[in-house]
């Protein structure tokens, strides 16, 4: 009985720390359909490069350039992680981020992109997954134009690890274990679907 009480106390303190810190927890998604959709997108990404299918490639990623891929094999994947919340709580920081980023696109001034990064980090204090997402490349390709006017968001992440045989710059075959990073953003009625965002170290 004492052990049960101790476990309940630990669970309460853990939940209370999330509640009072105001941080949005990142949860695991167990729905096999959601995981299967993410895995299918990652497989299309690698198959598109293996078959030089430009249309398929562009349907699953905002990346521009394909690699020459001779073969690939699945190694393992992560579960799907999800963070969701109400935009009202950080609407001003999100709006400031978007304004600063648009200014940077027009001016290419270092000051503007630094301001955008500052606001993204502010968003990340309460919503760490979204804050990190806003600091990565390609984030704008799956966000709706009225993102800061929306009510709720759900950001999902997934990693697909494969052994890939590339063509190296010298023309030889290069074998490499690759982590494929995918993201999916649902904002009110807008669903981006799964997209391959980036490959670490590439």
C-alpha cells in the first residue's frame, strides 16, 4: 500500500510540474494508421530517388534536389510524437515571428532573421516542438497563410532510419545509415499531410 501511495504521489507531482510550468507535453501516438501513413511517406521519398521520379519526390517533400540512390533498406523507425495546443496563448509571439521572417525574406538582413529566431524561441518555452519546428528550414511550406489567426495546432514528428546506397561526388557507391525526419502539421481544418523535412548532416 505504501508503494502504491508513493507511485501516485510521483505521478501527481509529474503531472503538476507540467501543469504549473505551462509546458505542452509531447505525447506518443499509438494509432497504427497514423504510423503507417508516416512510414509510407518516408518509403515514397526513398523510392522516388531510386527511380528518379520527380513528381513522387515533390509530393512528399519540400526539398528541391534529389540524390542518386541505388538501393535502400529499412532499419527501424520511431513512434509518432505529437504536440498540440491553443494558439491564443502565444499568438503575439507567433505573429511577431512571421512578421520578422517576412521582413528577412525581403531584406536578407541578419537582424531580421535574428529577431525571428528570438520569437521562435519564445514560442518554444511553452511549446518546445513547435518552437524547434519554426527554427528549421521548410517550416513555411506546410503552414497555412493565416497560421497566427488560427485557433489550434497539432504538430507531429516521425523518424525513419534506412541504410542507403548513394552515388558519391566521385561517382562511386557510398553506403550510409540515414535518419529521415518527417513532420505533419494540422491547424484548424488545414492538414499538411506527412512531409520529409530534412536529413541530419546532409
